[in-house]
């Protein structure tokens, strides 16, 4: 076969190499991801455990837990390129193994609580990157993102309820994290690999690899991403980090803001947080049902603008009941936007070049939000604080929408190239 024929027969595609969502691969992908994000969700319990284990004050314990989360984020970003190739399962196994050892040491060896905590944070980064990249291996990224959100919120709700019943000492909190990481480690064997990795390896071998094109079909490979897709991917990571910082700043300050502004009680805050979880679950179920029928560009623009409007309203509400209602609505919109960001990154590349680092990027944006939120409130007041966050949402809606449209365009082009 001539080189010209070979080149024309080889069609780069985004969607043809993806796999359907099945229970083993879905379970592995979602549980590994939840294990990587466990520190984020259990951070209030981790702070209490660090205080008890080290005798530290709340500020010191908070900074130590923040340090562990930043290590998770930085590690995830560092190993994300490996997860877009043949090393995805290796990274997941290594990361979860390190997490088991680190959190295990923090649980049972008091003298090693701090190094164990930090080591566990590093290991979790490998799980975050591997799971994020694996999400891109599935067909219909929008529906998969909905399933991921449902699994994440459902499992975390159970974990958040069970851990305090066991206790909040280091052996309880960090022991639970070590056990969960061990369960995720056992599931890594079903983690979907990078579809294009064998293709890229074969391409490196050049003419030594025979190439046969079936007469009834077209050989499909994953080509090197175009410059436009690469720029879109990096832009998406930046947009997502800034969006995460703005969203989690409001989340971090909602308790204080609600109490000062509307007289929200501790019981009311509990209702708000529970309602927010329920709203997120409903959003995930809705996305699972709708799938990709609405596209991504327009939904992202609408959701970010709507979220910005709700932030402004949140900063002006003085009635505690309305404060809770607006907060639940905002968090529901947030959950939907989060899922669309995930599906957009997954649609840009089936190997997970962008969905891998995306979840780690979120941690970078959100890790310091308590400090960011407190400083913005101190300088601008609550209304100025929420208006600032809303402006960020309005500005970020533009590039997010453009990249969402691009990801959908890539999928359509891939679908058009699939032979009947």
C-alpha cells in the first residue's frame, strides 16, 4: 500500500475509539476518582483528626490539611500526561498504594501523622488524574459525567454520615480513608485504558508495522491533537480553575454570610447543605437522562450566567428561608456546570489529555478558597463579595461556551466519519 493511500485511509477521530459504559469499568473509574477526592470531602473531619493527633489549633490543622490537598492537586497535574497513555493503570495503582500507606501511617502511628497525611495527599493525586483521564474513554461524555456526579455525591453522602459514627480520632478518619483507597486499588484492573495508546506506539514503529485497511471500513486512529484543540484544552483548565475558586469561595463563606446577613441558624445551615446535596443529585440524574441532546456550549453559558445571577441574589437576601432556597438553587446550577465542564474536557480527547488534569486543576482553584473568600468579604462586604464572584462567572462563561461548542463539533465530525 502506498503512503498516499495509507494517509488517506487513516482517519483521526474523537469518538470511534471510546467504549460503552459498563458496570466494571464505570465502578472502577468512579470509585478511583472518589478515592482521589476523599480528602476534599472529608477535610472538616481531617482537621478535627489532626487537631486531636497533633494537639494543634484549628488554624494550624486547617493549613496542614490544605497542604495535603495542594499536594494532591500538584501531583495530579504532574502525572496527568502519563494517564493519557499506557501508564494509566500503573499511575492509579501507585497512587492508591501510596495513599493506603500514607493514610494508614497517619491512622496508626501518631509520630508519623503529619508525614503520613502529606504522603496520602500525594498518592491521592495519582488517583485523581487516572480517574479523570479514564472518564474520556467512554461514549457520550455528558451522560457519563451525570453518572459520575450521581455516584460521587451518593457515595460521599454515605461516607460523611458513617465516619462520625465511627469516630473522629486519627485512626477513625485516616483509617477510613486508607480502607477506601484499598478498595479502589482492588478495582484498578477494570479501569479503561487510553484508546489511542496502541495506535501511537505503532506509529512510532513506522514502516515496520504492517497496515491493513478493511475493504468495508476505515481504519480509525487517534491523531496528534491540533493546535486549536491544544489551546482550547489549556484554556479550559485555566477557566475551570478560576471558576472553581469563585464557586468554592461562596461555599466556604455561606455559613458565616448566612448567619450575619439573614440570621441563619446551625440547623438552617444543615438544611441548606443537605438540600444542596439533593439538588446536585437531581442535576446529575437530569444530565444522565438528557445526555448530549442539549450540546455543551449553550448550556455552559446559560449555567454560568444563571449561577452569577444567583450569587448576586445570595448577597442581598435577608430572610433565612429565602437564603436557603437561593443557596440550593445555586448549588444545583453549580453541579450541572461542573458536570458539563467534565464532559467538555472528555470530549476534547478520548485519551483523557484534558479530563485527566481537569479534576486536579479544580483542587488548585479551590484549595485556598476559605482564605480568598474571607479576604474578599473583609474588603468588599457581602454584597461586593457576591457581585465580584458573579462578574467572574459572567466573564468565564464566554470562553467556556466557545470550548463547549468546539468539543461538540469534534464529536459531530467523528460521528460523520464512522462508516454505515
